């Protein structure tokens, strides 16, 4: 417990601004809105040192080019065998920042589908009968995330997503909101009920039948978001066991060492987001024999079930 407490004291407190991605689907690519904000900043982890090629050998070689002599020990953050020299000498710890930098719409595809049908028959021989020719059906709207990771990063927080189906879905105004782990392929879904809240009254003559069809456009939206991971110009602590120019301890600017050793400065990661949704829902009542349209009414989302991770 004491070791953990000391470590927390040695590392600085980080102010997080959670990464947020907001998508509003549309019928065409021009109608789609994608907004992003926030970032994740943390003290560089050991895994991230490997991603940015900041191993001891590379840093010592770069320090030799920079100062003229190879050092014996290198550090990019506390703790060190000599205590928290970063705090003692007011040096900057090497930090990693990840943020979304670009979003693009790959395309929107849609096709008309018959979601459900219902048949209404007037079995009377002499009288007309009026029916409430309503149709409802549950369908699933999904959001799928797949990642192409440029290097291993240790994220300190999840990403917050908001998919607002208000403009593009079948009359719905709700959104799908959730958090997801960085770099993890996941699928979120929700079940919605399509139909109409008002009655569609159809009068059927004797011995005839009608077919009510609930139809909609089934759409797929694909978006890509590019993320960029960078390092601040922190200080690389170099220790010389035998004094070098009258000093044991030196702090060298990371950016200079990166340039001298041609080390990785940016790591790009791409996330592909595929949204499956329904739009333009309607109910069409047709003559059961001639298939001639009798009437039509708008439909939409009348109920939203709980969302879940698939």
C-alpha cells in the first residue's frame, strides 16, 4: 500500500477532457453530421514507450549525439533511484496525448424493405366492416466499431458516443448513448418498434380483404474517425555514473532526441463506425386481390427498448 501511495504522489494529477463522438445519420452523405471533441492526456506508459520507440538504447544513443557522451541511465518519468528528480529540478514528465483529428463519411446506403404485413378480411356477405389496419414490428438498430490501431496505447478513459437518430430514423427522436473502450471492436444495439400511434381506419366491402404493409428504408452509414497520439516536449533524465562536465544529472528535451534518432513522433489510429438504422417508415393499405393502394399513412418509432452491447 505504501508503494502505491508513493507512486501516486510522484505522478502529477491529470485533467481529463473525455473524447466524445456525436453522429447524426441522414438519408445521404451530405445530410450526415459527425462532431468530435476532447482528448486523453496521461503520463507515458511503458507500453507507449515501445510504441514511440523510446527504449533505453534509442534514448542513450540520441543523448550521445546530443551531448557528446553516452549516459548510463535514462528515464522519462518518475520514480527513479534518486527520488523524484523531476519535481526536484522542475523538469517536465513525458506525457502522451490522444485526440480525434479528422472524421469522414464513407457513404450511406439504403434500400426499401417490407418490415411487416397484416391481412384483414371481411367475412360478412352484406355489410361493410371498418378495421383499424395498424401494423407494428420490432427492428434492431446497431452501431458497430472496428479499429485499425497504429500502436499500443494505454488510454485512461473510455470514449463517449452519441448516435442521434432523430433526423434519419423512422420518425424517432431518441439517441443511442454509451461509452466504449479504446481500440476494442464492439457492437451496440437497441430494439425499436416501428408503427403508428394513430389508427389507420380502412373500410372493407363484403367478402374482400386488404393487406397492410409496414415498410421503411433500411440504411447503413459508414464513418471513419482518425485519432492522433503525440508526446509533449518533456525532459529525458540522463544519469552519468561518473560526472560528465561536472554533473551527474542532465535533462535533455525529448523533441531534440526524437529528431536525432529519427524516432516515432505521431501514432495514427483509425476507427470505423457502421450505423444501421431505419428511415421513412410508412403504412400502406392495399387491396388484397388487385394490390391497388387504398390509402397510406406515415409511421415511425413508437417505442424504444433497452440498448445493449452485443
